[in-house]
């Protein structure tokens, strides 16, 4: 399986969509109940197929991801390339996941303990969804891109 199976909670949230998915497979509620009782391998196949479909659709629409830890911030913009803006805080007293630490970062962005970098990576259509999924598994969040755009404005050359 390319992606992980959705959690029980995610399946519960997507109950209507899953019912439509089963209907498209011509599996009725009675059929599904019978499969659950008698053929767990076939149930697993359906759960995995639906999970794959959901992840595939979600990953196709992602434009921005953020992966933030106490001393790193990785901001991604997804287009034909995977654009990265990264920050590394070389001050062990600062935790940018706290409001105090984030305020410190905003006030000390040009401090010598803050490293700011930018890079691009070409994305192949065959691997970009799995690359994005790996980032999500590492803790990245899907976002609107406001942080990425803020830092992009800071580092882009002004004409």
C-alpha cells in the first residue's frame, strides 16, 4: 500500500463517502456486514483502496506544508517544484513552537543565531505524492501558506 490506512476516526468522519465508495463497488450494506463477518482480507482490501483514494485526492490538492520543531521551521510550497524556506535557530534557549519563542524569532530574525535558507527541488509526477506523504508522516501540516509567503517576501530580491 502506498499510503497508510485511514484511522478508525477518519473512517467515521468519512462515513458517507465510504458508503458511496462501497456502492460504486456494488457492495450493499448487507454485503459489507457479511464481508466483515466472513472475509477480513476482502474488508482490508476495500479499506486500503478507499484510504488510497482519499490520500491521493488530498495530496493532489496540497499547495503548502509546514514542518515546525523547537529549533527548525521548514515551509514548503508545492508547484512544479518543491520550494523550501527553512529556518534554523542556533539558540538552545529558544523554542519557536511556543508563543514566547515565536515572538523572539519575529523580533530577532536577523540575529546571528538564526539561519535562513531557501532551496528548490524538481518534482517528478511519479513520486511527488509519496514525497508529500512522507513529509506529512514526519509531522508536516497542510496550511494556507501564509508563513511561507511571509518569509518568501522577506528573502525575495526587491527590484
